[in-house]
C-alpha cells in the first residue's frame, strides 16, 4: 500500500533529513522554496511508484530547484564569515573574519543612522529597517553581490528610528517600536515582502529597545536603561515582566536564550 499526501493526494516519496518528515513532490517543492537551506537535505526515497502528469511536472521542477541549490553551494565551498557594520557616511564596513580580518568599505545609497538594533541577517541577505534619515524605508543587502538589492517603503506600518528587529527562523522579522512611538510590534514577511501591524502595546516605552530576541515562542524585549526585560507571547499576545539586576545600555543575543548586556561603566552581564 502506497501512502498518499492528505493535501495533494500524491505519493509520499521524498524525505527532508533536516526535519525528518516525508512529503510528496508538491509539498517538497513548497518546502524547498520556503526553507532554501533545507533543499540539499531533501532526498527521493521511493522511485518505484507510478507517477501522474502533475507529479512528473512537480518532480521536474523540484529536480531543477535542488540542482540549482547544489550548484550554488558547490560554487561557494570556500564560505566566509563577516562582521557587517553600518556607518553614517552612507555605507557599510565588512570585516572578513575567515580571511585575516580583511576590511572592505562599501558605499551605499542609504542613511544607516539610528539603525543600531534594526539589522537582521538571514542567509545571504541582510535586512535593515527605518533610520533617522529614512524612517519609512527598508533595504535588503546581498552578501553575495555586496550591494543593495532592494529599497522600498514600509507601507502600512509607522516605521521610525531605532527599530528593534529579530527573525523568528521561519517567515517573519518582528519589529519592535521605532522612535518617536515605541508602543507597537509590527512584522515583515520575508517571502511576500509585506508588512503587518501585529500588536499595539498597552503603554509607550520611554526610550528605544536595545535588543529583541525570539525564544521558545516568545519575543523578549530589552529596553534602554530599564530594570525589566519584557516577554511577549506571540501566540496569545500576553506580556510578562522580568526584573533584572541592572539597566542595559546595549545588548545582543545569539537566539539560543542568553541575552548579553552592556551596562554603564563598561560592565557586562549575561
């Protein structure tokens, strides 16, 4: 007996070793589009079933998708890691940490002033939202071409400066606040490139947020010079306050739980 996909009524003949799930050809094609880095982990496990025309079409397109991904990866075996640093002179500094910290300066047509916490890295792309000089703009930078691919308006959201941005690992970048009003949570869909006003907070933060992080279904918000970290549950939109020992003037995280803070007088706390 051959097991069929309940959504497409097609044979479950592919596996994603990254997710450990069986999929039909249509599901696998969608999966590879949504999770591009999973493409090389998808494999045909059943090649004996009789295919109909639709399955043959899907598998032909899927084969091209996988081959394109493999070609890209094979052409980039010598991958590099960079520190991406913006500055006010309309440009960025790239520090190649895998090549003797070689420094490269790139001039760009975007004002990055007040985007300290507004930068998110996803795959080969870096997204930057708002800023003092362009509060209603966002930009996507490609590390492959080392150039700006897209500059567009934020459309339905207010935008602002000092927006605190973080990625949920799936489809959305969450955007906390943005001067002059720090009372909202917006989000941006990296697949559709659409913005959404997600939630209005019951109060306004006095200042910007120095860092945000999504961890186990919650958005953690670290305000500037505040004795609290706020946990916003993305499912039911409730907020829990966590008191901390000292105020943070800067912070960062690796997405795995710890939040590393810089306090006044050059002290640090995890």
